[in-house]
């Protein structure tokens, strides 16, 4: 199971660190992706990290602003969001797949968390 936390209300230019907690010692085998969905829009894959080698992939919309990382001992995957913009407002979800390669496509992922809301507002 996956559980996100760390969302909240932040001013433009601010930062948040989102956390995705995984049950069991499975992060070494799972590839994890972070996704977001704004009202009226499709769910968008932003970064992901592969389970075996820890390789990462980022969407252009968040590259150089967001950083995904994994702490296997802590059983968590983190998403550090910097320089937040109004358009980053969305519900953020983490998802997991047994594939050794991560993808920004929702169709690859079998397990999803409940989401955490990020609102960027002045």
C-alpha cells in the first residue's frame, strides 16, 4: 500500500516535500512514479524512479524544479517541489509498478495512493 503526505498551501516560489510511504520492504523492487491531476485535466506523470537502479525521469513541466528521491531504509519516496507556480496546483499521487523501468505513463502502474493536495496561491 502507498500513502502520500506533505501537501498543503504554499505561496508562488515556495517549496514542499511530498512523501510516499510504502508498506513492507519493497521499494528496492518497485518503480515509483509521482503523478498529479488538476480539476478538469488528465492525470500527468511528473517524475519517476526505477526500483533497481534508481534511475529517474522527469516531465519537462517540472524538470529543474522537482526532485524525486528514495530512502529504502525509511521505506519512502520523496518529491521535493521547488519554485512552485500557480499551475502546479493539483492533487498529487504516488504509484508503483513491478516493472524494473519507470515510466510517466499512468497505464504502467498498478498501485496508487489516495493523493495529497498541493495548492499554490498568493
